[in-house]
C-alpha cells in the first residue's frame, strides 16, 4: 500500500509491500512530522528557531533527534572542508527564500561549527546563529520514518520526500531521475536495494525566477553566494541524511571523487545537459 | 547498500529518457482517507451550496482560482468534518482530504491522487474527471512502472493554499451550520 502527505514543504510518499498497515504508516508519518516540528525554519516555535534566537545567550536543552542531526551536520561540515554548512539561513532570508522571523541586520552570524555540546543533548553557541537545516532535515526525516517502519515489522518499502528517498528490504528497485534538460522526461539510472538517493537540480526552481537556493558558504563575493547550475547531482548512500547533505558538497565542489564521499561510503552521479 | 548503475549514469550523460506524459499516482480513496484520518468514526455526506460570495472569499484567501465543490463534505455525529478538495497547477492536479475536529483544528491531511502531466491541459475539467473517484486498485496504467523518481524537490505550496481555503470554508460555512445554505 502507498500513502502520501504534505510535509517539509514537499510531498512525502510511503510505500510498503504489505497491505492493511495504516497505523504503522501513520507512525512513520508521525516521525516525519516530529522532524518538521523540531527543525522547521518557518515555525518560530521550533527547536531550530529557539536555537537561532537564543543559543548564543544561554545553553539550550534539545531533543535527541536535534542533537543527532547537529552532530551529523558538524561531521560533514568538518570533512567537506566547510562546503556543507547549515549556517546560511540569513542568506536565504535576504533572498526572500526563507521567512524573516529573525532580525538578521545586526549580526555577524557564525556557522554550525560554533555550536558546542555542553551535555549529551544540550548546546550553546559562541556566536549568533541563523541555521537552516533545509539541506539535511528531509533526508534525516526519511531515515526516521524508515526506522519507525522497520521497528514495527515492515520488512520492505520506500520513503520518498520530494525526491530524497530510501529503499529498504531485499527487493531492488529501479530508480529514475528527472532529465535536467527536459524535466518532463525521466532517466533510468540504475537499481537500488537497501540504500538512499538524493538529487538536486534547479529545473523546477528556475521557473519561479527566484535566486538559487544552493548557497556557497565559503564565498564572500555577493555574486557567488547563490550557486547556479544546470546539471543534476545525485548522491547514493546507506542513509538518506548523508545522501541529502552530500549533494551540496557535490554541487559546490563538482568533484565526483571528493574525499568525503569515501568516508560516508557514498557514490556521486552527475548528469550533464 | 546495493547499487547497480546503468551505463549512461556512469558516463553522466543526459539521454532523453522516457517522456513522462502522464503520471498518475493514486494513493487512497476518499473512503480510505476518512478511515485513516478518523479511525472508528462514521461520517455522512453533508453537502452545502457554495454561494458566489463564499466562493469569492475562498478565492481571495487562497489565490486558488478554480471553484470549490460543495458536494465533497462529510460530517460525523460529534462534529468532526472531512472535506475533499483538489488543487490544479500548470502541470499537476492533486486531490486531497482534510480532517477537522469538533474544536476546528486540522487533524490531518491526506493526498488522494497526484497526477502530473505534460502535453495535456490539466486545467480541463473533462480530462481531470477520468481520475476522480478511482482508488488504488483501479487499473490506470499510465507510466505505472515509473515509481521512484528523484529530482529537485517539488513544492507542496498548492496544497498549503488549498488547506487555507478549506479552513476558511469551515470558519464561514461549517462551524455554524445554521448559516449555511443546504440543498435538500
């Protein structure tokens, strides 16, 4: 059976082999909803918004899931040489790609590296932060949903959050991605079993004539901040959180053999136009 | 992880690929969605006539232009509501269900069908009709072998707008039923 709900700004689809498992699928959707409630930039009461407002003023106790995603984000930040950094929220606010709940004019914002753990699930920041987890939370949510399904006896299935997807169980599934040149066409790129894939392309974004949502955290030149590209970049990894985050490293480095892919056992695919 | 790429994925070539003329994903029927959003509750149909004034207010609150159909509203004895609506984009049509509890809070949103189309006018009501009321077991075999599609994130903004108008409908016409015009 297959169900779909709107979450995380996109459509989240859960499909499993078994029928009549509505309650189990609802549990998996609850995991996605929990990630949205904790990590939404749009919601001023989310843990992320509290961190952005107050982490430089006091230590903040956070949910173990938020701890987990911050630790993963810090690890990828370190091993990508800073190419992956969640400390770019203010850039997206400035470009009106995120809502301006936070006063961004008077701060010199730090990055994910400025967060320190003062306990297992307690953090403090040495600088004001404007973190956006948009580049990693969808993948994390997919993993949490897959965990919920597995824990409740589902052996095989797929969770797809707007193109960030994870397939589990012993049935290989054919993967298609959109052709970056003609997004109404799909290309069969291979078959995947027990793994995750995330893809980034700007082909839907450009039709709204907004600025690119891919931010280069290492540049200080205004013209280079919004990274524009026409190809599509995919990462295949064991877990979707890594697939999601590492697409940004691939887009910005354009290196399919970037050293950090090996560390996370990830494979890069770049489809040119 | 077990990944077997096709040769041109290895080469990184954008072949033309398969044209995705119509992709229809049918998730759950309205009846199934009702059970998902309100387990163990029974609903009966409670259609209302949508006056021009109400239609106009829903339009301006949500920026959705095509009219809301008042015959897809259900009510349970305890005052919960179950409403089915659809939103139509340039290339896609999505029908969805919203559950509202007796206190007026949204209990959940469930997507019923997602139809993506290129080369057809999705806005054409006749064309859309062929998908209405089908369920997951119906044999619409349009690109059904293409299930797992990666790619840039498709925004669910249309649904967000749609839910806005459903909430307004509740506020203006359902909350105080005496004010709503009901067909016999």
